[in-house]
C-alpha cells in the first residue's frame, strides 16, 4: 500500500481532507489552471466539494491521491492509478498557477514515482499524458526522465475541440538507472 504521507524537501503530500475544499476552490476556479483539464467550467464550490469527497472515498489500493501542501496550504493534487494485471501506473498532477515554474510539481511527481516503484515491486511502468500544447506538463515528464512515446491524435474532446495527447512513460529499469546515477 502506498504511504498516505510523503515528505519532500519543500512539500508535504498527504491525503485530502474535507477541510481542503476552500484551498481547492481557490486554485481550481482559475480558468488558466483548468485549460488542459477535464474539469467543469466555471468551477464552483459544489465542484470542489465533489472533488474532495471523491478523493476521500477513493480505494487507495487501485488509485491513490495526495493533496500537495506547501507552507500550510493545499496548492494542488497528484494521483496515480494502477492496472496491476499489466503492471502499469498512470499519474496526473496539478498545482495552483501562482506556484508554477518553481519545480514543485517535478518534486511531488518524483516522490510519487519513487513511492510507487518502491511500494509495488511488480510495477513495471508509469505513464502520463498531456495535451500537446501543455508545455509545462510535458517538461515535468522530461525532467522526471520519462520517455516521450507517442501522440494520440484527437484523443480528448474538451470544451468544443479535439485535443492531441502526448504520452510519456518511465520503465522500472530506467527509474533504477536514474537512482543509481
Ligand atoms: C503543468 C503543471 C503541473 C506544471 O507544474 P510546475 O510546478 O510549474 O512544474 P515545474 O516547475 O516542476 O516544471 C515546469 C517546467 O516547464 C517549463 N515551462 C512551463 N511553461 C512553459 C512554457 N510555456 N514554455 C516553456 N517552458 C515552460 C518550466 O520552465 C519548467 O521547466 P524548467 O524547470 O526546465 O525551467 C502546472 O502548470 C499546472 O498545474 N497546470 C494546470 C494543470 C495541468 O495542466 N496539469 C497537467 C495535466 S497533464
């Protein structure tokens, strides 16, 4: 089972709690944050409540999420879902716009990758996908050592347009090689 609490140099990753609704609403109601995410627009308090309740009720064996806490506030979230038959995990993340570009998502995602490969010795691969225009997200994947594997054309239909999705993956062997560098 994945740890419910992960500490990094600057962040605390911990399970969401119902008291986080206000923090989630404050970053998720920013349309720039939502641009590449399949979330409701406009994003209301009810949406934040539904999101947080969903995280609290999650079966952490197959899909684990963490609130990203920085200096006492929740500034984002990160999750990973598993298909244990195929030994694959799929990760997603987001943080509030005012914290972009400080390396915080790379720090959080690196910790979740380490935790996942360590906790599940059979896990062989972690993948993540992003809209091809989401330069920041694709750069996070690159900094994590993930390999750009392909583009799924018009794979998402969101807010009236089809979106091309770039998929990246990190194999256990590659993760181990990076650790031992
Ligand atoms: C995508 C996202 C998670 C990145 O988070 P972040 O904390 O800014 O990521 P990091 O700081 O760890 O790394 C971002 C990198 O992208 C780069 N970057 C961001 N926007 C860029 C742009 N428009 N052009 C070039 N580089 C860009 C940053 O410079 C940084 O690279 P560097 O460290 O080499 O300078 C954040 O922007 C976000 O939450 N966006 C909204 C939700 C979202 O899109 N989630 C991902 C869905 S796939």
